[in-house]
């Protein structure tokens, strides 16, 4: 796990949820570097949106940091869990 992600978990900005807590996956969209799914989260007892990211970490942390900054800016969807 990257140091950046671990640091955000330690700060309480990211709440890790085990993969097996999710069910009923439905793909919503596919982009150049990601896929977005809708799934039911048993821990939260509601549907959520999950985003998988394909970031080449060999290029350094810039790509991951840009994606985290973008995700922090999203505030307008009821199924988006603000975790930063």
C-alpha cells in the first residue's frame, strides 16, 4: 500500500472496507484509467459507487495525488462516500 494512502487511513480520511462487504456489482462506466461500479455495501447497508483506478505508480505519486484531489472535489452525489 502506498505511503500516501496509509497516511490518509491513519488520519481517518479513508475508511477501509473489506472487498467481501460488497455485492451486486454493476458496471456504470469505463474510462481510460478507471472503471466505475455500483454495488451494495453491507457495512454501510446501502448502495455505493466504487471506482477502480489504473495508475502507473512507477511514474511517481503524481497520478495518484491528482486522482485523490479530484475525488476530494466531488461533493454532489448521494452515493459518493467522502473519504478524504
